[in-house]
C-alpha cells in the first residue's frame, strides 16, 4: 500500500481515517459458526475470536498461515537514574541474542510458525531523561512511528508486537499514569526485578516525569514526552496493521502502554487488537481493564519481547482452524436440533 506519513499531523489523520470492521464478513462468520457441528457457544471465546478475526480480515479469509512477530528495541535516557536491575548495555546484547536465535521469543515464534523480525532503533542514541525534558523530539517520534509502520509485512495475516529496552517499564508506568491518572505507585512495578529501594526510586522517577509532562497533550504527545523509540515503533506497527486489515495480538504491559497512546489519540484505534496475556507486572491488569481487553492467557510472564502475545498465536490459530475446518450439520449429516 502507498499510504504513509511524514509528520505527526499526517499520522493522526491516518488514525482518524482507518478501516472499520467489515460487518458483512462478521455476519457471514456468525452465520457459519451457527452451522458448525457443536452446541451454540460450546467453543466459548474461540467462537467470538473467529468472528472478530473474519470481521477485520474481510471477505471469507478464515485461516492463519502467515503470522508475524516484530520485536522493537530502544534505549532510554532515564535508565541512568538506576531504575532497572540491569545496565542499558543489555538492550544491545539482547538484540544480538534475538538475531542469533537464543531468546525465548525465538523459540515461541518458531513453535507457532511465525516470522520473527527484530528492529533496533538507534540504540547508540538513547532518548532523553524524561525527568529533565521530553524523551523525544517530534522528529524522533515520527521516525520511530514510521519505522514500525514500514516493518509490517503486507502478506502477514496476524501481527504480534513486542519490545526490548532497559528502563522501558519505567516509561510504560509513566505513560499509564499520565494518561489514566492515579498515583505513580499504582503503575510502577519491579520490572526486571528491582529490590525495595529500587522500586521506591523507580516510583519517584515516574512521579517526577508525570509531574513534568502530564496533561500536556493527547496520547501521541504524551508518548513523545514520556515514551521511547521502541514503544513508538510498536504503535506505528499497530496502526499499519489496521490499515492492512491485519488483526493484532497485544503483548504485555509495555506493549499495552504503547497501544494506550493510540487509543487516547483516536478512540477505537485498538478495535483490531486483542490482548494476548496478562503479565505479572502489577499495572498490566489495570491497564487491560482501562483498554477494555480481556487477556487470552494468564501465565505469570514478565519477560516482554512479545513472548506472551506470541504464545497466544496458538489460541488464534485454534479458533480459526475450528471455524474453517469443522463440518457443518448439513455436511456431516447430523441433526441440528
């Protein structure tokens, strides 16, 4: 597709003009679902997922054969405040691990037949410390959004986005607090496993960032001020998927904070997305509730890197396999009652 953008107003315009659900396709999926050889509702959420998926894909496309997982990596200036249990150098080290196939997401993507792409976003140039000023310039934000937009494979039929970035749970907590309210402590968790003193420091840093930048604009402006390149990359990819009618599975707390920035900019921007899982990070359940997303899985994960979202590919594949492959009552010669 030729759609693209070069400025933040152009990106906002794309958000405002994006596709809505194909009601005819969803109705056809609902009708087909009622003819399958099972009692109505017997497959629970799998039935709803299949109808939702077909509504967003459009037409009669009912199988998942080309899922894509994208992991975006970025470095944060606020890491210098000591908010993580690991140094900023770990971001680049983990990118190399992804590229060499040694991370959890490599195994999960492979097990679910997903193409995995890893996108490092200017790792040698961390964002600014958001307690001192905006994390990114408008040009930085647009570049990261466009990097995400351009990375989506037009032939994919399902997208999962994830991240890697030391200190990005701090950024996600600040975004959530600034956009949804509450106290910094409501949103700040242990992330990579900081101790009590580290958690107290991290909470203070989040509070400082929100005090400086809260209430200064919509979701995208808040993303510019408190976010990071990898969060913006995820947001850009989610938006592009909508333009291509590719359903999205959201990953954990950081991914959902990026998604929140889209939703707070354009209501309904996440209608093409489901929550893959609820992570162990304290603020994630509260964030999912605010987004109106019920997680497909709850496994106590707190890894990031798209791991929980990619595990949920199996759920979506199962839903669509049943929807597309089950016999109807007429085909099976079974009475529908």
